[in-house]
C-alpha cells in the first residue's frame, strides 16, 4: 500500500502538532487540510512535518476531505487514512487498522468506537447509535460506527464515486456510495476519546444528526 493520512482541521492549533507527529510514526505522508482556520493551525502543522493544503475560508469537513482525496489520487496513493485533528482520534490505533485492511482486503475499514452510555455524553451516544442503525438499514449490512471519521479506504474506488456533501454528512455519503458500487467494509476497534466540554466539539448533535439523516435518505433513494 502507498498510503497517506488526511487530517481536516479548523482552528486546531492546540492539538495539530501532536496529531501530525504521532501519525507520522506510522504514515510517512501526512496531509493537513486547513479549512480556513483563524489561528496558527497551518503553520504549526507544517512545522510538525505535514504537507498543508487549505482554503482561505471555512468550507466544512466534507470539502476539506474532498480536497485531500483529490490530492491523494493525483499523487498516485493507493490508500488514504482519515482522522480528525482535534485529538479525539488516537494515531496509535493506525497499526490495527492497517492490519485489518491487509487481512480482510476490505475496500473500507472503519475505526469503530465502543459506545457506552456511561462513558460518553448522552447526546453523542444517541446521535451515533441512531446514525449507525440508519446506515446499517440503508446499505444492508452492519455498520458499527457510521459517524467515525477514522477510516482507511482504497482510493481507486473513488474513480466512479462523486462526493457532494459539504459537512459532517460525508461519513454517511461515503458509506452509502461505496456500498452502492459493491465495496467491502470491515471494522477495526479504536479507542473512544471524549472531552468534558461540549464547546470542544464542532459537531452539533441534533442539527447535524438531522441533516445527516436527511441527506442519507437522499443519497440512498434519490441517487444524490
């Protein structure tokens, strides 16, 4: 596998250096997509060893990931691993995901968190479990963590897939469209990391879960 890591980031100056440095222990090429940050995210990421791409304005996570995927395709990478730049994904889980990809030959490996109502915010628990059940029903196989942004996938599978989403619905769009084209899906257990302050997360559970569910139905039944 010729693999690169793609990390979308918006105002993550406090975390991005550690994420880049720890990711580079396992993946040589790390691409940070600076999504219109107003802090020093891009400069810090570059100093930590990342290749930085970006937008002058905030366009949303989906737009950032699409930019990264286009870069990976143009530079002949065979696989991409995506993770968030806010510290909620641990690069130490990358080797396990690579092993699952090699053992299963799956087109998409999802980093699946162990959902627990006792250990995670209530809103996050319900948004993730509802989303995962919806995804499983829509694509006809079990999806353990539909909203996980920690993923490993084959880049050639995107030659026929056109991604349209702009924000957090990209995780569901990728699932539904890869399933439509007969791609295989596997799961790799990852650590669950949540912070005590809701302000740390840019996800708004009710608004973004509703938006994701509606777009998922459009991707599945309207061919959006």
